[in-house]
C-alpha cells in the first residue's frame, strides 16, 4: 500500500463502498419513510435528534439541517439527557434517534422517558430488526453491506448512509412545510449566502435618472442614453409601459446595414419582447436570467408593465447578489 497507485485505488474503493451504501437506501424508501416525514413536519414542539458516538455527530448535522430549513430541532445527547437535560423534552416534540446497532444501552433511559411522554420516535438504524425499533413509530433502515474501513470496525459507510437518510428526511419535510427561498434567507442573514438570498432587484436597480425614450423617438435620441447608461435603453409608450429595448449591440448591427440609421425610428429597430425583472424578485434570479440570455441589464417593470428602473449585472455582482 506504499505506491501512489495503491493509495489512490484504496481511496476509490472507499468512495465506491460509500456511494453504493447511499444508493441502496433508495430501494428501502416507502410508506415508513413517508410516515417519518409527516411526523417530523407535524411536530408542534421541537425535533429532538439523538445519537451516541459517530451517530451523535451525524445527529448534530441532521438537527442543524432541520433547523436551517424551518424545522426547530436540537441535538440531545442521550447520556446528558438522563443527567438533567430531559427537562427540555416536551409532549409536543418528535424524536429522531440514530443508531447503527439499534441496541445501545446509553439510549435506554432516554427512550423510556420519551415513551412516558408519548413522544413519537423516528429511528435511523443499521439493523431494521433491533430493540430500538420496537419503540419507534417509524423505522428507517440505514443498514450497509460493508463498511469502507478495511477492518470493518470504523463506522464509515454506515454513517454516510445515516447522514444521507437524514438529509432526505429534512428535504422532504422542507417540501411538506412549503419552505421557500425567502424563508431560508430570513434564517441566514449573515455572510455572502444571506446577502444573495435577501437582496431584491428593488434594492439594487437604478430607479433615479435611469434611461428611457419614447417609442416615437429616433435612434439619434438613444445615443447619449446608451453611452451614459452602459448600453441598454428601455422604450416606453405614453403610459410609461415598457414596449421594447434598444441595446448597444442592436445599434452596432443597425450601423452595419443602414447608412442613415440615426434618422430611423426606434419603434422599427427595437427588440419588442425584452427580458425583464420585477422589483421584488431576488437579485440572484435576475442575474441568472441575464446569464441565460446573454444580456447585461434588464428593465424593471411592475405587474402592469410600467417601467420603474433598470438593473445591471455589474451592480448585482457588486452588491453580492451573484
């Protein structure tokens, strides 16, 4: 195992074993998984996520994922629980207990207390037939054919499988609860992710002195606005509703084929079906649309088509929306 090739082969074997363990979970999803998701989504108290050892580390991550996606959850250490932390458990809670063996003595005191309070238990276990399963309202089978550890001792594929099942549970609960991007942004106000998910087009668009011309204008009338405002000029009707857009690219192509282009009416050369943005949509969504259609700016319109501003890709990038 000292050659580079041998080391790489062993790493590939680990990834193959763990990938196979995760893929095998798909065949075990069914009514029990749906029941588990509905129990967690319906909790009016907290979701208590519990585990010992490596399963405890997985439990902490599952609790964090649930909390960040709109389901209040905490990690409850089973041993600390029976030494005072049981006071946090309420009758409206749901417990998610993760265990490879499903037969860990340290879990017994916690499981007994949950039973006395009639707290539903969802288990993620490495053995579907185990003592823990007898106390569960829903049992999710996370068993694996083999561990990636060459000695078969260190939890590797089993913890990966439990983590993947926990993610599947959390993401389906997210859908059940109708959790949206706006909700995610509200829970992640800090850092780049928070900015990306909270910035609206209205926060970034140019709304004062933005360029526009009437559809009765000539191309000559668009030259100065195009130069001053980075190459995009919206065209509006008498009610200030957007009817088209003229870009620097449109002007260049017109110059190549028409020597008398300056006297042309913009109504005859503008793009009549421009891509637009709305004030309250996410800036990231507007930036994605610009990228998809190869444009640098979007007119911003209200629901009635009235032009209220222009948003530029560079401004979105500078604000951290991209």
